[in-house]
């Protein structure tokens, strides 16, 4: 079980929670389970969500493992210049 | 569209006078080609006057200088006699555009483009310069200030070409100066500008003054009250204060992308004051 | 619209071409003669990317008609190196990394060449004002100014 | 495979040196080919007709006269670019932006295009296209657009991110919020509170090279596109999707690029050129004019930002709050969201809250511009931070050091930081000689900090070893500022060979796997990771070939300094084999030797900078001159330090232009007034001093060499640093960017009570 922190807009889609608990070993499973639990989040996953694991931001590595006790933070996927 | 490069002023005048559609005179081209590029003008005839003999020379005459219509501004800056006599005119000419543009642009073109913000025009007006106009009915000489009559409009009639700009020899104990305000250090069009020409007596009292402002009205503005504020006085703080106030008051500027009315008024006064200080020093005043 | 026949000298070579009366020298160089070193950044004389030397005068080729080149001498960036020997300015621009994207580089090289021809020992301020007609958006000009200073030193020594 | 990206702390021999870039000679001789330097046989000239109106319904477009003009080979409108976006709203916006469908949404919005035998004919044809417009009320100001009375730009958009679903459409397309703690409580503990509102005007990336492309579509569904872009693979995806082509049949070649800064991450003219070519059956070259570049490409957001920060007497910030409103053009964007994330990223805050609003306006579609959205937020926050330091009576550097984020700090946007450089850049600023230099009359000194995330992303590299031992490196991230040099250094480092033995090129989309764009400061970070990985894969093969040659187990062969070495006493007689020797024999040991890498370069290291500047203000005219400027920034590892300095200097210069003079000026009619380099005033050479740089290297733990991105952070602090310096020089707080002379003079006069 990992604890995942959602940013504002995403939290609203998860019934107003800013933190949710998900049983997931990697980012892919996390996204799958989030979409199952909170269907409103699915389009956001499609558009792109970045995952910060202990402060390091992962945008595309869905195979990245979620270590036990790690701080998991979801963030909008950003544009750069 | 035709491009013709006549060899005489008579031929050039004849071509322009006889042209049926839109025609354009090409000297430096730094305004004409920009307007063509933007689609603002599509001339049927371009008359390139650079091959006309004599138009590309600066001549010293009995009265002063005759600057041919096709002399690039860069060449003005290379003339040590002209720079010595009319430093303000030369520094104004050398402020137009970049080095690249100065290699092409001319003070005659700057005048005929009739932009209220033209750099060389206030300096020329302050210097009392005249324009020699060749046309179908012969030649006439008119004050430079009489050429522009509104933004983009001149008093020249069909077939007329300015052949040369005349500057008198500078009177003893005289000096001129030109300053403009731009947001950057180069490459901008003047937001507002001031040209000043002063003559002093042996004691440093101003006996003659001409103060002209650019980008302060639809055409260059010769501010008579500014001259009055200076004549008969040495350049003391009170005279400068009065000058700045008069110049700010004389402005009839507009709000546009380059500056506000308020800003132009204030800075016109500041520039007039600073240019006057420089001109006074150049005239030998202390 | 009748074409204008022009006979001119470009980088030391005699060149003849036919152009339209309203065609700029920049377009002639790039589109008719394949000399794409000069770039069009604005087409209005505000960026200097199309700088060339025309009869020993630095000009924007976008503000010159192709027809005007008749009988004149044109120098472009393509003529700066001698064979495989780069001009000192070209060499110094490389050494100082005075270019990032490089689109403004031909214009800067030509403008700097003209500057040093007229003033072989310029101050930093003279270089900065001398090159003010050339826009660079990548470098902040620092390395360009240093490259020109360094080239001036080398050229004075005649190395 | 199994590539380990973790930082290893090795010693370098090539990385960190400053060789001449591989594309250098071509660029100083005029040979390098940029977007507009390419031509195809039989190509036509494409031109675009643009709306002169800020907001108008397109009732009818009659192209019949234009089609009849001799020399015109194709005329297209939105009808020739049917909607194939299949519900992808972001792509639909791109399509609509390329060619207006039902409404023209800004001055410069494309409505039709022609392809003709020459430029003159194309220009004439545009004049013959008749468009019937029904003018609609427009809004160009971000604050005005938020009002309930403002003209609606898109009546199908409702504000996202509100607690209750709105019932009415709005120009505010999204609300986003970040932060932690309780700001209300935090402000309650503050002894000093600064609260201010700020505005920044819209700026353009201002690359010197206008957008340019040559498109050639064949009747068999294959196509070629030559284009200046920051991401040719992304352009391929987008163009293929919009045109209904198969991606693999559209080959996109990225030309040399004459600057992008985010502005060439976005298709504009390319789908139009392809559509023209498809209709005309001939190649079409489409080059934007400078006027079009300003009116219809780029720009960044205009913003309006409120900031409130509170601190105790001892200088500890107790709470920080900001509301950020960013214009996104006429299409939904996420710019305020980024601003809201970055605003307070430099600080360690227990109580922080930022709220962003995305706002539609009748201006061009906002595109990324170097650390997009961060400079404006930093301007507002760093101005308020300076003011707060002053109120407390603390030195602005000490105040920032006291509150700087560090490893373990929870960032204002959420995650906890790893090792970061904000503290070190501040400490370096504190001891920098610039800080102690005396100031002249009318001069003021300012400093400010900045943050940017940096990105990674999908990346491919091919490394091919020639029979002569020379190495070619094919990369897929466009080289915007010398990355071919830095990637060559990285390959040389890994292989243990000389830099001169390598040549790096940017491969076209048919020659290499997919790559994300060169954006988010990712070019060197991502492609160096892939280069290291590719080189290591090549080394495996090189070792294997040496093992074959020696007939020993490959595990006994190691790679050192460009040679295969048999490890162990028993191989004492075996002379090391150089890369060159192994390559020469490759035909007989198993064929060509190459290393490939396809990876997602994630784990980009965040980056911080501190800038110091001195400004002289003319109190009579409001003119501001930059007297001295210093950039201190963490690079992680500077692969080619000269080009890292170049990024620092370039970002600072763009920031200086933004701070002082650059702005989009719209008339009451909603038309852009200054669509050219004459009145859109980017800094010229004589405007700037030398820009001093100091590179700090705090390794990114997620890159083998410790590389972080360096391209963007340098544009984040200048707006604030200059605002602080101007405020110190003129004695009045500046709150509106750009601080053009009229604005500075007006502020001075207001302060004087004049």
C-alpha cells in the first residue's frame, strides 16, 4: 500500500481527498488502480500526469517501481520551452 | 513595374512627371523598400537617382555646404569639415537606423519620408537648412521645414525631386546639437527629439537660437518661444527651466506604441534642455 | 513585369542575373544565386541577418534592390574564408562559441569585418555600438564581443 | 538495456573541456542550412491569408478569383484540413490555430492559404480571396477577460477545477491550486506582511529565424517535410494526425534551427504547407514573414499576479500566498498552473498556497517560452520578498538564505526536494565581488532567485563505429545551442576516444526512433543519457569482438581509455586492442559495430539560479541601463562549459529585454501594433554589458554524470532582479513589466507627488 498525494484539481476528482491509499508496485499499476477507483481521473492520466517519487519527477517511466514508504506525489505534466 | 536609373536630374524629373501610375524615387531605399515589403506601396515606376552626377557629393560652397540627395548618412559622418561645422546635424544623421541602414539612408530621404519622428529633420530645421527642389518648372529653394506637411505627406508636387540640402556656413560662436529619446541605445525610432542651434556674442550671451522638436507634433516643430526664452541671456538655470517648460508646452504629441503624450511632453523639455547645454558649449559658451 | 539584367561582382566573381524590378538583392542572392549565407530575419532592416558589403559599405541586402547591384562590388559571408583558411573573425567566433543557433552569425561576421576594416582597434563600446544593427537572441552578445576583440588583436598582429 | 542512470562521481577527461562544435565551420561560412535555405525542384511559394480582426465569425470565404489567377496552383481553407482529431481537444485547438474554422480568434489568425509559382503571384492571390466576417466584440487584457461582462471567446468551455461545476461558460478555463499548511494561520504568526499586485505584458520568444518549411506530399501518401523545429518527431506526429498520413510515411528532417526558445515546439505553418502541397501536387515552401511570426506564432502569457508574504521579525517566512492569472490566447492552456507550481519553489515554507487561473483572450495561442510561466511568477514573488526583507531590515541575500529550500524541504508544488542548488547559489552571490562593488549615481543593485523543473523524456541515440574507427553519433533531439558538441564529448568520454574522432548529427524521423522535443532543458540531459547508454552498448560489442579475436571469455575483457584489455595475469602477453583496431577487423568478427539506445530519460534534476544586477536610471527620462550583470546557476555538471555559459548569458539577456522593453502592444481595435523588430524591442548589443557567469555543479543523482538541464532557469530571475534594482535606483517599487521608460518615469513622478 502506498500513500499518494494528489494536487488540487485531481483531489476533487477523488472525492475531495488530497491523499489516497493505493496498492501498487509501479506507476502503471498506480494509474490503473486510480482509474478504477476514481474514473474521473482517467482522462487526466490520458492527458499526462507526472509522478514524483521521493522528489524525483517521472513523466514517462511507467515501469518505475514505487518503493515502500516512498513519498508519492502526482503532478500535472508540464510544457517546457 | 519598371526600374529606371536615369543619368541626369532632367531625365529623372521627366520620368516622374510623365509617369501614369504610382512612382517612387529610390535613393537609399531604407524607407521605400520597407513600405514595399509591407505591401503599403506597389510603385509602377521606381526611379533610382543614384547614377545622377553630383547627387552623391557633399560640396563646400561659398555659402556653406550642399549635401547631394543620394549621400548616405554614413558619408556625412566621414566628412570632417561638415562634422566640425554642423556636429548636431551629423549626429542626427548618424542616429538613423543601424550602421547598415546608415550605409544607405540619406537626409533627403529622411526628410521626404515625412515622418514626424525623422531624426535628421529637427537638426536640419534648427540649422536653418534649405532644400533645393528640381521639378518640371525648374528649380526652387525652400526651407527644410516647409517640406513635410503631415505624417507621410510633403509639399513636393508631381515630378519634383529634392536635389540637395543646403547648410549655411556656421556663424562664429555658434553650435548645434541634436538629442533624441529612445528606449534602447540604438535601432529605435525617436520617441521625442530636440535639435538646437545657438549663436553667442563675445560674452556668452545668446543672440540667436533655433529650437526644433521631433515626434512632438504631426510635423517638425520649430518652437519660437523656446528661442525667445534663450535670446539675450546666458545659459543659466532659469533660462533652461523656462526653455524646458516652453518646449513641453509647445508639444502636440500623440499616445502611441512608442510613448504617451505625458511622457513625450516631459522628455521634450528634458532633451531641449540637454541639447541646448551641449550646443551652448559647442558655441564656446561657458 | 520585365526583368532587369544585372552584371555585377560577387565575392570577386563576375556574376550576371536577371531579376524582377522589385526583387531585393537578398532574394537574388538566396533564391537565384544559391548564396543562402545571408538570412532574412525581418526584411525591414531591423535585424542585420542579411548584412553584406556593397562597394565597401555595410548594408542590409533586404533593403537593396537586385537591380541596384549593377556594376557594383558585393561581398557576402561566403567570400570571407580564403580556400580552407577561415577569416580570423570566423575562427574566433568558433573558439569563443560566439554562436548558439548561428542564424545571426553571417550577418555579425560581415558587420564585424566592416567594423574592423574601418576601426582596427575598437573599444568594447565601439564594438557594441558598431554591431547594434545585428540582433542575436541566443548569446546576450557577450561572447560575440569577446570574439571580435580577440580577432582584432590577431588581425593587428597580422597573424 | 539495464542502463543504470545513477550518478557515479567519475573523473572526466573529455567532459568539461571546451572544444569547437562540430557544426561550427558550416555556421561561420554560411553553408549551414536553416529552414528557409532548402529548396526542391518545382517547388511553389506558399502564403497565408490572416484575419485582420481580433474576433470575428467567418461567414464565407470565396477563393474562386484567386484560383483563376494565372500561376496559382492551390488555394486552401479549413475545408482542406478536415477535423481528424477524434475528440482530442488539444489537437483540435492546434488544427483550428493552423487554419481558423468558424471564427477568427485573433489578429493574424490564418483563414486561407495559397500556393503559386512565385511570391508575387501568391501575394496577388491573397488579395483576391474574399472573406466575409461578422465582427464580434473582443478582449485582449487578461484581467478584463476574467470579468463576467467580457466577450466570451469560446462558449463551450466551462471553468475546470472548481468545487462546483459552473453553469455558465467562461473565459477562465481552469483553476489550479498548490500548496500545503495553513496560510491563514501562518499570516497570523507574521510580524510583517507584504501584499502587492503585479502585471507582466506578453512577450515573444523573438528567435531571429522565422518559421520556414518545405513540404512535399506525393499521391501515394508519402510525404517529406524539411522544417526548422525544436522537435521533428513531434511535428511528424502532429502533422500526420492532422493530415491523416501514416507517421512512418512522413519523413521530417529538422534543418538547422535559428532559435526556438519554446516557440518552435508547436506546428503552425507546417500542416498548411503539407495541405497545399497535397492539393497542388508539387512541393511547397512556406516561410513566415516577421510580421506573421509576431502576429501568429509564439508568444508567452500576459499575467496579473497578487502576492502576499508574511514573516517574523527574525526573518522566517510564516506564510506565502499568490493568485496567478495567465493568458493562454484563445485556446485552453496550463500556463497559470505552471506559474502556480514554480512561484515559491525557491523557499522552505510551512504554509503556502498558490492558485492559478487560465484565461482566454483574443491574442495568438500561447506557446512555451523558456521556463514557461516561471519568470512572471518569480517577478512577483521575488519583488515581494525583497520588499519584505527591507521592511524587516534584513539584507535581501541573507533573508533569502534564511528561507531557502534545501534537501528534504517540501517544495511549494508538493514533492520533497533531493539535493538542490538554491542555497549554494545564494551563498555564492553573497561572497561574489559584484555584491561589494560600489554603485554610481542613480544606480541601484538588485538580486533575485529562480527555479525551473527541467525535463527528461523519450530519447533515442545511434552510435555507429566506422571501419576506420571514427564514430558517428545520430541523435534525435534538435541542437538549439551546441548540444552536438556536448553529446560528442559524452560519447568520447564513454568510449575513451578523442573528441575529434566523432561526428554528431541530428537524424531525420525515418532514421531514428521517436524523440521528444528539445524543450524543458532536456536536450543535453536526455540525449547524453541515451548517448552514454548507446556507447556502453557499443563497448559491450567491442569487448566481445576483442574476446573473439583473442579467443578468451568476454568477461575477461575490460574497456579502458579506448582500448580492450585482457584482464588477468594469464593474458599478460596480449597487447591492448584499440577501438580503431577492433573496428578495422569488424567485418571478420561479426560485422558492423554499433550501439543503440532507446530510453525514457526521467529523473531530471531541478535547477536554481541567483542573479545580481546593477541598473542606472535616468530620473528625468525613466531610461534604465544595465550596468553590470551576474548569473550564478547550478548546472549539475557542465558538459561543455562554454555553451553552458552561453545558456546563462542568453537567458539573462532575454530576461533583460522582457524586464525593460519587450511587450505586445494592442490597439483598441484588438490589432497588434508592433509586429516587427523595430517596435518589439529586443536588446541590441549596445544595450548590454558583459554578462558574468558562475557555474555551480551540484550533481543530479539521477544522471550518470550529474547533468541537470541548463537552458531555461537563466530567464527566470532577471525580471525580478532588474525590478529590484530599478526600485532601488529610482526609490519606487515597480510592479508592471516591462519597466519601459514611460512606466518608470510615471512611477518616479507619482512618488514625487508630481
